[in-house]
C-alpha cells in the first residue's frame, strides 16, 4: 500500500466514526402548537434560519414528523429538553 491509499482509508474511517456518533432530533406533529410558535422555537433553539424553520413546520404538519437537527447526543439533548419544555413532541434517534 502506498501513502495515498493509507490516507484515503484513514479518511474513510474518520467519516464512518463521525457518522456513528451523529443522531437526529425529530419533531412530531401535534394539534396544540401554532406554526408561528414552532417556527420561533426552531429558530431560537435549533439555530434554524426562518425559512428553514418554516419548511420544517410544514413538513411536520403534512408528514407527521421531520428531522430538525443532526448532531451528537450532547448537542441534541439540551435542545430536545428545551423543545419539550415548550410543549413540542420530539425524540432523539
């Protein structure tokens, strides 16, 4: 094996290790919260841009759920708690 092959294999392993640690914060539809509230909280808590938060709110409304943030457990857990505290239904997967 030459150095470029070893480097490529190392990069592939690093990518696989990063992917394993990544989880999704999934928001579920409910009949309680308004679109405006969901959008505001996605911007505030998940660092979405307004248009991204709006798109996620529509996906949740029509599809029943939407992955709203990808990251490590350590990053997603406090965000999930904050959304739960506001009455949203979320799960880290």
